[in-house]
């Protein structure tokens, strides 16, 4: 996976929506959705949760902090 893919996955894992990720990256929401689908395919995941777990197991996903406006664990 590219550095951009890793960044996208980290943003998603931090709890941001596709819309918020798209705004942050300056791309269309559909672009984020397509890229996430490709990342999930590469990782062999059917869900974003599985993608995050697979990425963490492979050492691709490191600890991230939630973006602005995203609540952390209670």
C-alpha cells in the first residue's frame, strides 16, 4: 500500500466519515469510497473494521488520534 493509502486508512480508523476525509484531502467523496474499496481488496477485507484489523496486524496502521469533532472512547 502507498503512503496515501495508509493515510486514508488512518483517517478512516480515527472515526472520520468519507465526507470528512474527502474534505480534508481535497478530493470527492466518491474518490475516497473507491480508494477505500481498493484498500479493502488489497487487505482481503469485506468491512472497514476488518481492513483496520488487517492493517494493524501487518504493521501498516499505527495508533491514530481522532480528527477534530470526533469523540474518543467514553
